[in-house]
């Protein structure tokens, strides 16, 4: 995972590291600042191992008495330089300190020994009347000590040439720092030291409050572990500096001593658990995570060794386990960083610095390094930036996760909007498809209904229109059979009836065939030059044969020849004349043929009732009849066929208004070659 380095250091360095290193600067600066100018004018202390040379005798059983030790020659004591450290051991140690001449005065001097967690310290001072014994250690109540101080302070007035004997024993590591002070000088240097530790623990309190706030705000386990690590380690520092017995349990030193051992175990356990949280070991290194968890559990159990007086067996392993856990955390953080997780570099740096800060103190505790008060307490000051850096990294991880979550939310929102837009487009497309399908289905349904309607109308028309001429033929034939004709005139009359019925059947058949032909996709006109008068008179036979009608023709302005489809034009004229005979009533049926504006105009009129204004457009539709047509008379197909024939020629058919009663139909056909002609 790629991390923005600028944002990382902006968050990591801006306040956690600055706050941590500022605290170190103030604390270390205060230490180096020393005391006041008055302190600088006073005599400096005589330091153990520097101005106060000494030798050491090991007492493995711890049963040697002072008399036995004092009787031994000085060669039996191993010479040491600097402070004394023996590591984790159950042996007692006798220090034979040779006092310089400036220490042998009649004035009182204060011998200050530390660290405050030494179990037992005995001082044997030579006086004029013999040896004087001083008792100290963290197992003595504060009220029984010679001075009310965190360290062990003994009032001395050494006399004679005898050395000073110091017996040291402890269930934890054996370390001894010492200095012989003038009382005024010691009191002066104690003030800045107290100020330093006040600033230290004030900073710790601020960090603790900060971590409590982070726990409350984020409610994450890693902040809880970090808070517990801070509390246990800072409590351990307070115990190592003697604040437990000095401030909390002055009359219960055993309780103060046990609290320190317990805090060492719990602080080490939470420190290992903190590594698990920092590196997410359960996901990155599951097997090592189990090892760390088991080690932390053993450390918690190890806290029980304190009340059982077994702490001296586990003390060294507790501190060693913590240091090894920090070294492992550094190595694993580097591995994770190489796996493209740059943020782990910050954890690697934090644990490396912590490891290097703790290593000198650990080496001193095991007696592998010459004691140095600064090196021994370095890790205690390093705790402040260490905890702040880890808190800063945790906050950065939360910030990064939040930014990533916001980015994912924005991407999800954008994807949702895109999906919504796509869905709306698909819905519109599907709706459009459904609308088209519905329209197509509706069109097919309408066509089906229209076809069914036309079929019914056609069958009704055929059954009625064909039945009438057939009935005439049948009746005439029966009449000829049953009643023979009386004379030739009677025979001719009956023959004309059969002929009219036959021709009517022929006209109906032609009309039906023309309707089918005109609606065929492969329809085409059969052009020919036709004598108009002959064509009109052939179509007007139905009028000639009608007993109630008289045919009147006008060819005065008509052309002799016209190019058209003769069969279709004959059907159109025959239908117009047939309608005039059927619906026009008795009287004249007039046919006028003329040329008008290069077009052929054929007008057919009758003397009937005419057609209502509302029916003038509807009557040209298939199977539509006027309201004045008697019920059951006509099939409503003739005028529709006439209009299709006219359009096929590029012409038109219209019903014109006339002054006299009756109908006037005008059929207009363009000359061949006109742009309106359809082929």
C-alpha cells in the first residue's frame, strides 16, 4: 500500500515527535543545567569509584559478618572503577571503600546511594568508640530511615584510618551508585532534580490524559493497549525512582517493593501486546503472533512470583523478553515495509530507537556494561517520544483509513449514480422497446381485427349480394320449368332477368377480384390505349338492362382514345353506374366524359336521395355505407375499389355537390406520363 510521505510526516512529526523531543530537551537540559550559582561554589561530591576507590568481595551465601569481612586483607577485595553492577544474583556484596583525607573531617557528610530499589544496604562506619552501623534499603519504612529521601542517604562522620564497608543485597539486579556530599551541596542539587522529575511526570500525565481521550473517542483496542503500556511503564519508572515508598506507601515498603515487581511484569506484557497491535501480527505473522501472545501471558503469570517471593528467579527474563520483543518488532516492521507497506518504516524506526535506548540499561542490569546513570535512565526518558510516536502512527492510520473510506464512499456513490443513470437508460430503452412492441402488437391486433372485420363484411356481402342474383336466376329457372312462357316476349323478359342477374354476379366477382388485386404487393397496371365510348357503354349495360333507369351519355368533349388499364377502369365505371341504379332510384343516370386540363374527367350522376354530408368521406372506406342506404343493400366495397383504381392511375374520385337531388361522382384520371401516375 502506498502512503503519502508528506502527509505522514506532517502528522507524525508535527506534534508527537515535537512534544516528545521537547520533553527530552527540557528534562536533559535541566539535568545538564545543574543547580544554582550557589551550588557551583560548593564542594563537588566524592563519587564512588572515582574519588572514592573501592574493592568488592562476593558473599555467595550472604552469611559473612562485618567482623569477618573487616578482618580480611585488602587484597581479597577486587578493585573496581566507577559505579558497581553485578547483575541478577542472590549473592551479597561487600564494598571496601577507602576514604580520602578530605572525607575524614569532623564535619558531617551525607553518603547518597541509589537506585532506590535495592533491598538491603548496610553501612559500617569507623568511629572513636568502634564501628557504627547504618541500615537502609527499600524494605525499610521511610520513618526508620536516616533521611526522608527517595534515595538512601546516610549521615557519616568517619574517623580514623579504617575504610568504610558497604554491604549490598537485592532480589533483583544489583547496581550501586554512590556519592559523598556536603549537606548544603546535596540540598542544593536536590531542587533541580525534583523539578526535572516533576516535569517528567507532568508530561506523562498529559500523555495519559491524551490516550484516555483517544480511547474514549475511537474505542479501539490498540489505544487501550497503548494506554495500559503507558500506565504500567510510567508507574514502573516511578517505582524505580523511589516514588512508591516516598509518596504512596511510606510505612509499607513491602507493598511498594511488590508493586514495582508487578509493574515490571505487566509493563513488559503490555509492551509485547503493543507490538501485536502495531504490526497486526495476527494477519501478517500469525505464528509469531501466537508466540508473542504466549510470552505476554507468561509475563502476566510471572507477576504472581512477586508476592510468592520468587521474583529473583524471573526478574532477568522479564526485562530480556521485552528487549527481544522490541528487536523482533523492528525486524518484522522492516519485512512489512519491504512488502510495500511504507507505514511500517515508522514502526521500525520507533522500535529500533526503543531497543537502542533499553539495551544499555539491560546490559548494566546483567552486569555486562559499566554502570552509567545517564545510560541507565536513558530508556525512561525515551518512553515519552516512543509512546507519542506510536500514538501518532495510530492516528495517521485512522486518518488514512478515513480518507480511504471517504474515497471508497465517493467511488461507491459515483458508481451508484452511474448505475442509476445506466438503469434509467435501460429502463427507458426497455420502456421504448415495450412501447414499440406494444405498438407493433397493437398494430398487428388492429390488423387482425380489421382482417376479421373485413372477412365478416366480405362474407356478409357475398352471402347477400351473391344470393340476390342467384335467387333471381333460380326463380326464373323454376318459373320456366313450372310456367312455360306464353309467347316470345315473355320468354325474352325472363331471359333478360337471368342475363341481368348473371351480369350482376360477374360485376360482383370482378369487384372482389379487383379489390384483391389492388391490395396485392405485386400489383401493377396493364396499360393500353382504349376507345373511351366503347368502354363506357360496355360498363353501362347494367343501366340499359334496368327497367326503371334511363342512360344519358355525353361524349362531346371526350377524347376518342385514352391510355389506362381497361379492365380496372371498366370495373370502376361499372361500380359507379351500379350504385346509381341501386341507390339512385328511378330516373336518368347520366354519364359525362370530357378532357379537363390534360386529365380525363368522367362524371356519373343520378336522381336519388343523395348522401348525407357526414358520410361524404366515410363512404370511400371499405365496407362503409351511407345512412340513407336501405338495410342489407350493398356491401360497402364498390366505392373503396373505385378510389384504389383512381389512385393506381394517379387520379382521384370525389363526391361533388349538385343543385338537383341525387349524387354526382367525378372520376379524374391523369394523362399517361404524369408525375402522379403509379405503376
